């Protein structure tokens, strides 16, 4: 693991949010802020200081996680990553997010995915293997993985 990450968690299910917070804290990361709806997430995203945003696809105000990811990817310095039980419902461009962690996930899977993403973002080329818990957006798979490996990443 690299240095502790500051994470913005966008999740409308309280029990899942608590589980993510526990996993992150146990791994030595810090939850910088949380939000349960797209309106709340977008309002807070401009103010929160975080390295990465974990965003559920379906929030309290509907399937609006894509709007949140696009805002975060284009308007903030955070790296957007989806965390959803419905990864096949993501648009082809992943709304600017670098990838998706499918629910249900484990603490080890979440931590491995975050480690990979932050390594890739800070070095422009990951120094570790892609964890099973993370599916990269096609554009990031092409950029970060060897051509042979990128062809193996499923594209929707």
C-alpha cells in the first residue's frame, strides 16, 4: 500500500457505507466525506479534499452516479471509481471513471483495487498487476495495460 488515501464515499445504503468506511479505516485510509445523493455529492465534491471518489451507480435520487462520476472526473482532482452491483449498466466511457469495483466485494478486493488505481494514476503506468476486483474503463485499460493484456479486458 502507498500512503493513506483520502476517500470520498458516495453511497446511499447506510449499511454499505458503514462497511466501506470500516474497510477503508482498517486499511489505513481516511474517509474524507460522504454523500447519499447526486445533488449532495456534486455540492460536496467541489469542497472535499480527497484522492479518490468511490461512487455507487444508483443513489438516493435515482441512477445518477454517472452524473457524479462525470462531474468529479472533469471538475475536481479526484479519481472516480464506481462501486456498484450493476457494472453492465455503466456507459461505455464509464462517465470518466477509471473503473468499477463490483459488489459484493471484500476488504482485500477493495484495497487491492484502490492500490492499483492510485499507483497507475500517480505513475502513469501501474507497477502492479490488475486485481480481479477491478474492471478498468476501456480507455484506461488501453492506456495502463500491455496491449496483450488490454485485449483480454472485456469491453461492453
